[in-house]
């Protein structure tokens, strides 16, 4: 019962947050420079045309009328039409969600797979070289700007290693360091990560495996997502490594660990079953919140890699000052954030029942 | 009638032969072209590459380069070709939805879907269409389709609300089909001006298709799938991912020559460095809008190169003369003498530009070759400021960021140069482009605008001076003008009624000379268009920022 009440409270709070976001967005649109009708029509539009569009779009109405109409539209699921493409904003948002989810999940997997073992090793081998290495990695990971890391990865793995070196010897080719010119080595263009884009979706890559017994689409998907996922996941990895390390160190000093040791449980079991489980609470919180952040944009990574997710569409909308699209994307991000937070809260209270009692 | 009955075949062939003859390994290419006039001119065979016999390394897996990728900076997210007046959109759409004419910068218009055209004495021009043009859906093109398309473009009541109608086809009043292949276009200006307009903006759209796909609520032709496109162009859409890419393939039933590449992919990357990277790795074969700072990256890479051309886009700073101190011609001229245009081009644009002293660029009908840019002369500028009576005044220049080549840096430099005058203080305000765009639209009524001095650019894409000056300087029915001067306005309006082509060109040159003298702008420069190109592709960029695949070869 307490749990249900707790979640209900969270949902109500979430609704208020979303309403706040919608209102702030509307306010920003109202005070931002640039007449919407002029922006829709571009340079060179005549004043008559601008007036006509203002009239048709209801831009001459008082602000509160426009606000109420906008809210009314939202409640009926109508996010309006893009000024650039004349398409429904909701359709334009929905079609970009899979790419962003793929990237966010891939980055999270990169982070979890690397960070948790790294954190555990770092905590259990304090002040040893492996601990220093993990700490240095975390420091670099947290301090490196996303866009710079992305550009460097493109430069090294797509540009330098991607261009043909006709004179390179085959042993270097066999190491897979250099992409070779035509005809491709053994018929497979195995190197040179793409500079970006998403040539095939995860969904289609999986279908190809089951329907056509072809793994090449999955390979293409992996090659395209590798660099963006590493870029997006690096900060995340560093963060989780540090959290895991400090959480583990705290837990390892607690009496129950001594007790389990006294019982004669193996060290690996103690570390990964008992200690890590208790360390997971703050990690899950951060994972959840960061998933929200990743979902809600990864704007920089998507822009650097031209990854066709919500973040890139948001940047495109900003560049073309396509307000309805911009609003639609940000509202979606806000909703995703709130929903993920509620899920995290639910998980949190499952892992630690004291939370919902508070 | 100028241009009537000219044949397009000769021009394209000349282009192809010239390109073939000048290529590094042009012998094989030339052989390919000469060998079979009817083929696509793609006769370079193997070994064209980067000159070392190792293939072109463009990642397409075929040294014949049967497929190419063109990376733009902005991607059309609509299927309606009449919706936007954006160059990047036309670069894609013109391959699918065909223009009636080919426009050649500095040369005029040439028949394409239209076979010939002839001005009548009654304010109309009759356009004769080819009778063998079919749409991708199999329908024949009729005069009815073309007339309806023009009417849809100029009449917002039956079509999409778009600046193409009010601006691109500004003097066109309507069109009607006379018979199956003849369209009569009526206009309210000289035949020469109308020709420049319909030569650029008249397109062949299928009326029934457009009506079937019309989204009434949204007043546009709407669709999100490859099969939703339907034009008469040499390429038909085979794959369309909204906001990402359009893949087109040669259309088998195309009436004209087979295009040079079987498949073309258009996509976009908003970042200059992203476009440069894509080019280097072979993911793109042609990219546009490379920033000067990325030029050396491409120049240093193998198999790709920079190609640039002075575009039709001038950058300048309008000064609204209905407020002080810009109401003084001496003051406006002083601002021009304060600025060192050549220095800006050399340092901020790394040479990718040309100093300019008139509203339009070379290659535009009416460009006056005798007008030199104002040369920086601080002493003269200070003395003119004193003559104007505004010595000691403080002004502010508003400049955009991210719209033109290094625009913010240019704005700051212009303000600094003006500020170095002893008797003028100038600040700069760097803003979002929307602010500048609004300032440009706000007209000359002092109660209606807040920003009298700002930096903006204008591409005279019709190739005629009228497009570059009338929006800024004419007075009647033009509340969005930026300069209030009866003499200049009358001069422009007179040119709109001159039928004789040479006489009109002469009159437009005089308009440009008058604009130089009256200094409604601080004239800055003509921007270069900088492209990155896979060096096996024979193609010279155009001044009008247009990319046509059929002008390429490999």
C-alpha cells in the first residue's frame, strides 16, 4: 500500500514537472527573437505573405489564447506541424526514438560492461597499479568533453585508419589496422569505422538474422554504432567506475562482510553477490538518471556522428528554428525523464524497502 | 526572342567534352564519351582513381563510380518541391521534379522540358513543351500540369504558401494551357524579367498526383515514402528516410540523356567538419559549404580536393536611411570607406571571397564591371563623417552567427574598423539569425524597427539584378524595403518595364552604379562557395550554388 501511494505521489509530481516544462517552453517561444511567420517562410517573404501566415497560424491571437490552444492540442496528442517539413511533429518524434534508444542502450551496455568490473577490481585492489589505472581512466573519462572525444575517435578510427594505404604490407592488414583499397581484402571491407550515420536499424539487423540468416546487417549496425556508443558511454563509464569503487570500499568495511568472511564464503561470492548488491542502489539511481539524459538527447554525440536520433533532430530544429518540432522533442524528453525516474524510484524501493516507507 | 529554340544538347555535350579533355587521365574518359554519344559518358573505365592506379578509394566498391553520394548541409524533409526557396532543397528536388528550363549563370535560360518559348505582345509568353515527357508514375506531362503548377505557385489560395510564389515568381500573374503542349504565362513586368523568373522557378508537377497527395489541413503535398515522390526528372526516388537520406535511381523512361550515375544518394550533415570527414573516408563524393578552416584538411587528404567558385551571394550591412545618422549619404559612404573589405576576405575568409562595391555579384545580369569596391581610406571617412554633421556619434552593428561564412567574426571586424574612426564609435551585437532576418523585414518606418544597421547576405539566385535589389530598394507595395530613395526605386521600376534585353541590362548596370553611389549598404564581399569533391569526379561548381548531377562525370 505504501508502495502504491509512493508511486502515485511520484506520478503526480511527474505530471507537474511536465506541465512546467511545457509552460516554460511556451514562454521561451513567446519571448524568443524572430517572428515565427518570418521564420517559417524564410528570407525574402513578402509582408503580405507573412501576415497571411500569422493569421492562419493564430499567431495574432493573444498569448494566453495561444497557450490554451497549445495545451488543448497536447492533451489530445496533437503536437502540431513542423514548420520546415509540414509533417506531424508526433510522427517526426516517434520515427527518431528507436535510433536514440539504440544509442542510449548501447552506451549503457558499454558503461556497465566496463565500469562495474573495473570498479570492483579497483576497490578490492586499493592502491595497487590496477586501482591507479582505473582512477586515471575515470578522471580522463569524466574530464574529456564528449564532442572532442567523438571527433578524435572519428579522426583516428574513421579517417586515419579508414583511408586506403595501397603500399601497406599484408601483416598490418591482417592486424586489421588499415582499411584496404579495392578490391577489398578477402572481399570484406572489415575496417574503417564510418564517420557516422545509422545505415541499418537494430530491428532490421535482428530480422535479417532470423529471416535471411544474414549477420552482415548486424555487423553494419555494430560498426556504425561502435564509435557513438563509446563516445556517449565514456563519461558514463567513468562515473559508474568511481561510484562502484567508492560504494564497494564503503561496503567492504562493514561488519557483515567480516561475518561472511568468517563463515568461510569465497571472496568472489562475497564481492559480487553480497557487497555489489548493496552497492547497486546508488548505481541504479545514476544509471536511471543517466539513461534519461542519454534518451533525452545525447545531442552532442548524435550531432558529431550524424546519428539520426532525437538529439540530431533537435539540433536541426534549432538550426531552422522549427519551434513546434523543438517543443515536441523537448516535451518527449521531459516525459522520458519523468517516466525513467519513476521506474528508478520503483526499483529503488524494491531493492531497499525503507525508501517507500520514508 | 532571346534564348528561343536554343538546344540544350549542345551545351551539355560541350561541358562533358571539356571536362573529359581536361582531366588528368582524360584519355580514357574522352574515349568513352566520343565512343558513344548515346551512353552516359561514363567511359573512364579503370585506373582513373587518384592517378596511381589503385582505384579511387571512395568506398563504393567500384572504380567506375556508378553510384555517388552528395552530402548537403541541410536536408529536405518534405516531398513538396514548391514549399521552400532553399538552395539545398532544390539541389535534391531538381533531379526528381524537373524545372522547365536550365539556367546557366551568366548565360540565361535554355530549354529543358520546355522546347521553345516566345513572348507575345500582350504581356504573355507562350511556352512549348516537349511531347515525350512522362512522370515517374507513368502519366504524360501535359500543358495543363504545368499551368496548374505555376498557378499553384503564385496563387496561395490554391497552393502552398511559399516565398517561391511571391518572390521567385513575383511578376508572374498566372498561366493557362492553350493546347496539350502549349502554356501561356502572363506577367506584369517586362518579358525579360519574367523569363528570368519562370526560367528558374517554373517546374513540371503532376496535377492529379499533387491533388491526390494534398494535405488540406496543412496546405502542402505530404508524404513520407519513396513512392510518394513523382516528377519527370532523370532520377526517381527509390528510398526516402525522412531527415536522413533520399536515394534516387536513373529513371528508365526519362525523355533526355541517361544521367551519368545509376544511383545517387543525397544526405546531409550540419557540421562542416562532419562533411569533410565523410568526404575523406569516401562516405561522400561531393560535399558543399566547407568552412575555410576545414579546407586544408581536405587539401591534405588523398583522392579528394577543394573546388570553389565565387557565388551569387553578397554579404553587406544595410543602413536604414530613415533614421540618423544613416539618413546622410556622406555618413553612409564614410562607413564604406572605413572598412577594408579586402583585408576581411584575406584574413577571415582565407581568401575565399571577393571584395564588392555593388549589390550583386559577377555573372548576374546587370552586374556593373566598372564599379570598384570602396577602398579603405580612414582620412576620407573621418572627413565625410564631419561633412555629414554626425561627428562623435555612437552606432551599433548587429550581426548574425552561424548563417554565413564566419559571419560573427566578420561582423566584429567591420565594427572594429568603423570604431577606429576618431569621430565614430561602433559596437557590435552578435545575435541569432532570426533577429537579423526580422530587422531586414521590418521596413523603414522608424516606429516599426529597432535595428537600423545590421549584417546580412543575399543570393541573387535568379541571375538577374532585379532579384538582388527590388526587395531592398523599391518603394510602392514594398513595406519590407530597407532603403527609402525615390530616385533609386524609380530606376529599378523602370528596368522592370524595359523589353529590350540589352537595354534592360544596361539600365540594371546603372542601377548598380547608383546603388554604389548612394551607399544603402556597407558593401562587403561576395562569398565563395567551397565544395569538397572526390577527385575522380569531373565537375565545376556553379556560381548559383546549384548542384546538378547531370553536369558531373567520372
